[in-house]
C-alpha cells in the first residue's frame, strides 16, 4: 500500500497550494512540498532492499475483463526515475516560489506540477501496460496545461497545442501497440511481457508492435522527426521547463525504451530503427543548438540532442550500452535542470533571454555564473564532471559496433562530430552570457544582480551533484545504477567500472577531439552563423499551424459536401449509407427465413399493429399540425409498450410507458414556444425521395428482424444471466440484476450521461427570453385560468398515491418488474404534474429542491456504493446480498445493489425535473401582455 501512497500523496497534495495561497507564498510553497516530500521519504525506505535487487508489487483489480489492473511495481529502474522526479520536483517547487511573480497564481502552478508529478510517478511505477498508457496520456494533458500556464500569451497557447497534438498522437500509437502486444502475450502484466521476448519477436505482428510503441516513445522524447514541439514548449514558465523538459516528461520516452528493452530489443529492426533515429536526433539537435540566440532555445535543442544520445545507446542492444544510457539519464537530469534554472534566473534578473543582449554577467551574478559554468561544462563532457563519464562510455560503445561492416566507423565519427557541437554550444552558453564584455545598459532590468538565495539554492544543489557524481561516481551513483541495470538486464549484468581515468584509449582521444574541436568551432562561429543564416530554415511552428489549418479546411469541405444545414439531407445521407452497407453484408444471404417457424398471428396482435401503423402514418401526414402529430405519436408509444407486455417483457413495458409520458410532456412544453402550424415545405421530388428511403428502411429492418428471429439465438450470455441471477445477484428479476450488478458500470455511465444532459438543457434554457402570441392560430385568447380547480385538486390527490406506487416499484425491483430507473420516472411524472396543474411557485414553496444538486447526489451515491467494494478487495461495483429474519415480518433480503439503485433513482428524478421544470419556468416567465404577432405562423418565422 505504501507504493500506492508514493503516487497518491502528490495527487492528494495538489489542492493544498490552491487553498493556502491566500496565506502567503511561503505557506503555499511549504504546502506544495508536503506531498512530494512524504513520497520521497517513503521511497527512501525501500532503497536498501532495492539495492539488494528486491522488487515490490501492489495488485488491485480494476477492470479485469479488459486486462486493466491497478498494478504497481517498484524496482531499480522505477527507483532512479522516481528519485529524479521527486528530488528535482522539490527543488523546482522551491525555485518557483521566487520565480513566479505576484501577479501570477503560484498555487495553480504548484497544483499542476504535482498533478504532473503524480502522472510521471504512475508511468515509472506501473506494472500494467494499459495502466502505463493511462498515466502516459495524463502527462500529455498536464504538460499541455503547464506549457499554456500563461494563457494570455499566444506563444504559450500555440506551444501547448503543438505539444498536446504531437505527444497525444504518439500516445494513441502507444495504446495501439500496447493492445496488440497484450494480445500476443495474453496479458498486459509487465512481468509476463518482459519474460516473453522470444514469443513477441517471433510473432508476425512484432514489426507493427515495435513501430507503434517506438512512435509513442519518440514523440514523447522529441526524437527526429517529432522533435519540433519541444523548442516551442519553452513558452512555459522556466520552473516547468526545468522539470518537464529536462528531468521528467521528455525522459518518459527513454524510460519506455528501458522498461520494454527485455521484450523488444535485440532484433535487427530494433537496432536500425532505434539507433539511426537516435543518431539523427543527436547530430541534428547538437547542430541546431549552437545557433539559437534564446537561452532556453539553446537548452531545448541540446536536450533533443542528449535524448538522441540516450536513444542511440538503447538501440545498440548491448548490456554496457544500456548501462551507459541509464547513467546518462541521471547525469542529463542534473546538469540540464540546473541550466534551465540558470536561464530562468538570468531572465528574471535581466528581463531577457536573448544572448545577443546579455553578456558580461559574471561580474554582476558571480554565484549564478559559477554554478552555470559547472553545469554547462558537465553538458559539454569536461573531465571531473558527470557528463564526461557517461559520454566516454557512449564513445566506447560506438567503437564496438560492427553491424554496418566497413561502414561502422560512421557511428564513432558522427558521435565525435556531435560532441564537438556539444562543446561549442556549451562554451557559447558560458562565454557569451557571463563574459564577452559588459552587459547592455538598455536591458529591461539594469543593472542585473544576483537572485534571492533560495532561488539559487536549487540550481547550486544540482550543480554540486554534477561535480560530486563526476568525482565520486562509485560512492554516489554506482549502487543505484547497478540496481537499475539489474531491473532492465536481469542477472546478466556485465562488469563495468565508473572511474575518472581509464588510461589513454580511443574514447579519451574522442573526448579530447570533441573538446578541442568544440572550442575551435566556437571561435570560428561568425562564418558558421553566416552559413546558418543563409541556409534553408523553416519555422516549425508556422508549418505546424499551416498544416492544422489545412486539415481544418479539408474537414470543412468534406462536411460542406455532406452537411448543408438541412436536417432532412443529413438524415437522408445517413439512412442511404446504412441501407447500402446493410445490402452489401446481407446480399450473400440466400434465404432470409431461418429454420425456426414464425409465431402464429392472432387477432389482437393484428389490431395493435394496425393501430400503430395508422398512428405512425397520421404522425407523418399531419406533421404540419404539431399537436395532432404529437397525439398520434403518443399512440405509437402506447402500442409499443403493449407489445412488450404481449411478448413477456414487463420491465421494458414499464420503462417504455414511463419514458413515453415524460417525452410527451417534454415535447408539449417545447411546442408551446414553436409555431402552432408548419408549412408544407417538401417538394414532390423530396417527398418521393423520403418515401423511398422510409420504405427501404422499413423493409430492411423487417427483413433483418425476420432473419434474426427465425434463426437460433444462443450466445450463452442470456443463459448465464438467468442461471446466475439469484445465486450471483440475489434477485429473480434478471433485467434489474443485470442493470445494477452484472452491467452496473454501464448503468453508472448512463445515469452520468443523463445528469450531464439535464444540466446541459438547464444551462441552454437559463436566461433565455422568448415571445409567443397571446392567441392561438384562430385568434382565440389563451385561458386566463391556467390552473383549473378540478385538475389541480385531482393532481394533488393523486400525488401521494403516485409516490406510493413509485416506492412500491422501487422496492420490488430486484425480484419483480421495477427498479430505480422506472421508479424515478414515476416520481418525476408525479412531480411534473404538480408543476403543470398548480404552478411553479406553488411547488417550489412546498418542495424547495435544487434538482441539479439532486442529480449530483445521485451520482455520488452510485460512486460511493461502487467504491465500497474496494474496501473488501473486490472490483468496483461488486455487489453482495444477505437475508434477515424479522419477527412478524419474516425473511427480508438486503442487497448492496439497492443502495446503487437509490443513486439511479435520485439521478433520474433530479435530471428529469431539471429539464422539465426549467421549460415550465420559461413558460411562466413570458409576458402575458406580449403583442400578438399576426405573422407568427408565417414561413419566415418558422
């Protein structure tokens, strides 16, 4: 359970900053740090056991039918990522306290950061592939909100949309790959997947799975060609950039490569796809970073390059390369988060991040300059710093590759080339910003000065880590790295040694070439910048926006071709398409009738069917007279209810008749605001078209019904429900047991939709002003007595009787026809009758109920009923029942499903009355002195 708390504490603490922001920024920051700090304490308790290669698991069934369980695992790999997420997250919280201005909401930033932290912890601790995808998408949503934190900025909004579009699309690709992978293995449990490498790679769908999963990883980790969202995400506040785009979110992609490495790696396809994608990204990002004038832009492209380096190492499919990748993940998080914080401090204290305007800051900001130079040197791979160690391991691994034969030298050559550019852009960061003359006096803030101590402290801690990890790697990082490598590679961990000095060798020579070449390249920068400026450069944001607009225009043209605003045309297109598809599928069917004989026709059925047909024809033929059409339509509904009774479906009959009454009342209230007559709008051509479509649809449905009812229908599902209704659900009414037990989750979704629909209708009608004539179409005025005394008295007499029937229907629902839905409709009908017969004011004085809140209460009752099963270790909405013996009364059955049914009942009553009462309120707010509009029924008004 403690593993769950590691994820849950940031989630639970996300609301605290919003509540404590009013008490001051210090209190807000402390409350924001509380959850992550407790999570860090929890995970530190596991470290001794994790270093001994132990693993910890938590398994909680969630949706077992889909293979989706809330399963968590804490191993060495999850440990190092969780430590990065929590430690850097706490440092970012402290940093943000002094970075965010008083005019911005610090509490909102903290809340979003903690929600993102929760999602990232969910990714690295998930033991179910589908659960990992759920958290994966949550990180995309949270990063969208963080990048767009300054929503008043166009750059922030566009950057957020771009990031969401790219990473969200990658998430869909990952979901598809995960679903196929789970089907191949037969489980979404990571233990089974990681131990099924041979099965996966021998399967014919392995290339498809690999490509889909890699797209998900590459989009999240900004690999070529999906890199372009990351530079434009720099519109986020610097604390978010330091956290998301250096230490956490962009690491999710490489984490996925590490997590699925045992299952997917080792094939030629893996090598070529992962290695060359990483190599391209490494070189491309390093080259572009050198020429960026914006500090965060330079750091963004350097992040892309280093992520390419890590990806490339995983592509080598060698054990030492994997260890090097894990080591560089740790190193990159430390120096890059520190550099982003330095960029934020420079921006905070000078008012700009343009390196063409800021230089010579070392004299004004000596502490910031010192720490930033250490971190930038680590990024360049300078000896005695952590970046040097992992980059040397990278150089060493490139020398071992032989997959391309004589052309394998391209890997160390391009790796050295990228190293040269890394040194050049790192040295540019140091020299151009902190030296190179005096700062311009026209800076937005002049003279610049050091940031507050506690704003510098997080950056300094990370800078010291770069130095400590580089000089004492075996003491500080080797045990953690070994535990992470064990989680990825298992027991086959090769011997390796983290040391500053390995003697004179080729990797050391490559490092010195990179250092010397980088300095030389920097001092030749004028010609390089001129060449870069002359070259073909594309603003990826502009390209992205243009393509999005092109897609929108294409979608609009397609929509306009089908939808021109005519409801008749839209329905005609839908029915035509349905008929064509049905004809294609049923055309091979040689005989419509099956072997089961038809039910003999009796006189009552013929009469009822005739009534329904006549009523349907009258509804269509008299549509210009809406009230007449509505009366005929009600007859159709009544006959359908009787048909359910005829074929032994009493629950459906009760539901149908209740829904029919509510619908007729709703339509009558709505028709009050519409013209009393409609013109004959259809031409004879359109009438013929509609008759053909209607006839074709009717014939098709009839043939479809005949084909089904005359053939054996035995899926086993109906027999299962009948056999288990009493033993499994404790009720003899199979329909109700299905609704509240076997398919309770479906019912929960339906009442949620109903509540949302009721709220939507309420909001649409709220504040709406309508005018209607005081007379009918014949010039007769409406009655001045809207509530006749006889109808009023009778409705009040029937009200308690209706409520008693409703309670009776509800209580008997588990074993006899009835239930919460039908009972709710009966109660709603009884109440709406009081509104109609006595008026809104009369009812509100005696029943001051907020129907919107009533709907919410019903849903909450259903939710907490379902969650109650978790307390006993069962899936959501699992029901139970028992029997009690009471004196004089006898045996009474008690089922937990009844509480869920109460939630259904309350929601139905609340949502139904929310819609109907608002329409009634609208009718009563109309000015009775409104002038009669003689042209109200004209074609124009319609």
